[in-house]
C-alpha cells in the first residue's frame, strides 16, 4: 500500500494530467472496464428506440407487407431493452463507485502522506483553507472527471457512431444533412462556451480563497468577540461573499445563455430534419418511408444531443484536469523534509553541541540567531530567556528540526542533526507549549496520541505524575470523556496537564518547554510546575520562559538579545552580574510576576 502511495506522489506530472489519472486507476481499471460495459448496455434503449418505432410505424402503415408477429417481436425487443436498465444501471454504478472511491481514498491518503513529509515552510506559505479545498473539493472533481471520461464521453461517441451507421444503411443520402448541420452546431457551441472556461477557473481560485478566509474567520471568533468586532467581521465576510456571489452569478448567466442557445439551435435543426425527411417521404424520393422519417428524426436528436453532451462535458473535464494540477501543488512540492536515506536514531543520550549556529529566515536580511555556541550535558536543564525577537523560538525550532541552520552545526550525541532521520529522532523528544494543541476526541486518545501501545498502568502513572488524576476522575466519563475541539470543555490548566501527561507517557530523552505556564493562574501554575519538575527529571530539557520565576531551578540560563548570547550561567550567578537577566528579573519583581 505504501509503495502505491509513493508511486502516486513520485509519478505525478503536471504537464500530463491524463497520464496521472491513468496512474491513479491502474489498480482498478477492471472495474472501470466493467462499468463502461454495463453503461453501454443500459444506454442501448436510446439507440434501439428510433429503430423500433420506425419498424412499428412501417408495419402499421403498410399492413399488407408485414405479418402481425413482427409487431409483437419489435415490441418485445423494446420492452426487454428498457427492463434491462435496472440491473445494468446498478452494476454500472457499483463498479464505477468501487473504482472511484478506492481512487479517492488512495489519492487523499497520498496527499496526507505528502503533507506529513513537507517542511514547516510550506505551511507558512499556504493557508489551511486552501489545503482543505485541495483535499476535499479537488479530489471530488477528479472523481467526477472519471465518470465523464469513461462513461459519458464513450456513450456519446457510440451514439453518434450507431446513428451514423444506421442512417447510412437506411438512407445514406441523409448523411449529407447530418454532415452539414453537426459541424455548425459544434462551432456555435464552442463560441458560446469559450468564455465559460476562463470564468470557471477564476471561480475555482475564488472558492479556494473564500474557503481559506472562512477557516480563519471561525478560528478568530474568540478574538472577534473579545474585541466586540462582530459587526465588522460580519460586514467583511458579507463583502467577500458578495464578490464570490457576483462571480458565480456571472458564470451562471453565461451558462444560461449557452444552454438556451444550444437548445434553440438543436430544436431548429431537429425541425429542419423533420421537414426535409417528411418532404422526401411525401414526394417519394430516396425510397423514404414514414418509419424512416421517425427513424431519422430520432437519430438526429440523439446525434445532436450527444454532440451537445460532449461540448458540455469538455469544460467540466477541463475543470477536472485543473483539479489534478491543483493537487499537484502538494504532490510535486519540493519542500520535503529530507529524511530519506539518513541515519535512523535508535537511542538518545541527550548530549547537544551547538557549534557557531546561525539562522536567517528567507524573507529577512538580518539573522534571527547568530554564532550560537553551547554544549549541553545529558539530563541538564537549560533555560532560554530574553526579550521578544531575541531568537528563543527560532532556537527551539532548530532543536526540533523544523528549521536547519544557515551556518554551523547542531550535534546530538556527537552526530550532526542534518545527517539524522528527524522522524526517528523526534520519537525521543516531547514538546509542551503555552498554546496546548488537543484534538476533538477523548482524554484517553489525546494522552495516548502517538503511543497507542502504552499499557494501562503506564497511562495511569503518567496521569498521576501530571497532577491530572483528580480532575479526570471528576469528568462524566473519566478518561473516555470527550473534550471538544482543541479541548474547549477544559480549563487552560487542565489542557496543560493533559499535554504534560502526553509528554510523560512518551518517556522522552529530550524535553522542550515553551512558555508552558505563561498563561495560567497561580494555583494552576503551582500544580503544573510540580508536574513539570517530575517530567524534567533525568531528561535534557530546554525551557523558554518569560516568567523568570519558573526557571529558578535551571542548571544554566542562556540570555539572548538580537539573536546573540549575551549572558550564560546559573540564575544566582546572573543575578549577581547585574546584566540583562538581572534587569529583566528586577522588572518582573516590580510588576508582581516574581515575589521578592
């Protein structure tokens, strides 16, 4: 299964969307073939009906030349052709559904796999709403493209072929009329639908942008409420929706004009076909019978309807191929975290050596971190402090491997982090941040995330060590209680303790704490600080903290300013130096963040 998913990503070619579509279905072409077969059979009444009607009319208009059994025979054939539609339609839908749903699942899984492999830079450059649209709307468009390419188009071409062949046998002279009117219909439809293709593409981009905006709007509802900006947000959303509405209405108007013009054109040509064939039957030319008039009129309607169906489907097919190119923005994105072929990490001691590490963000000229050199012993707690913009978060991202040094080296147990498979390294690492990220599920599922094989005893111990046992037991279903999206049913302190329990159960060798108690009240902070001390025991820990009261027990404090180390030492030494750390400590004491 994984090989096939890799093949989807590795064999994507934006310039050849049809080849990629074939690749998506290479495991299921037998189902598509069966679906096409049953679609052809179920569609057969459309080809048989004009011929049967012509035969019956000829039989009843010239009874002396026909036997009565011919009437019953033609009626029986027509009845059977209609009744078979029930089983063949079911089988057609069943096999096509089997193929498309399997493809849909494989493609979405391949997209998710690639999203998990992409670097964090990709997510900084793409909004959640746009990615959501690619995963849902674009994959759905590719699924629709399948039925259009492998059912509607073949059926339309088959109808045209059968209509032409039967007409050539019954009244070959009338092919001249077909040959003259059909091209005119095609040219007219192409002219009418040309503006529609451009409008459809623009409308798709507007839908993607609107999707991204709505996702952001929902996330910001607490901020909107807190600032009393509901009316502003409603007006802003209404304005964007009206712009989208106008664009969609323009497409609808073009569709309406094209649709009405197509209908009128076909009906006029159908009327001409009826008049001319009736004229030939009336004058006795070309051995035209009354049944032939019905036959030619019926086949002309089928033929022109098939041409119209092809022209109608073509823009939709273009839309489907646009969707293939759209998902390709994920599949062929080069911003993949480079882990393939690198050394797997099977054990971590927790020894770090930062050797002249510097990092500059692509969009900035000034480095966020410069000439950072520190050696960290296993089990040591390193606190990182400094004003906003000093480089603290950048340093943590480098340690996790989200970013890679622009210059210098980070060594883990004497191995360059750039040479290691970061996915295997992160199994020995846990991160607890100020903004706890939980998903909509149970308490148990959130704590066991990534550690499904943990025993019940280990789970209970992690909960107890995180000081979370009491409040979890008080929940309606205990560990099986649903916590809502991002844990909205829990307090900030409760969410943080679940995050600590999640970190504990992983038994990490390296721990990163990013403002883990910054937004909590004193009572919650005390419980969490106690849980964090248990979590930090014997582990190499990096602590980013603005509230300096939380790092009194740190082995060493690194003070950053403008991306450089300006001080390093234990808290007592730094307070005696009367440098930046002492000034920050004094300021927080006067503001009441630290008790004197």
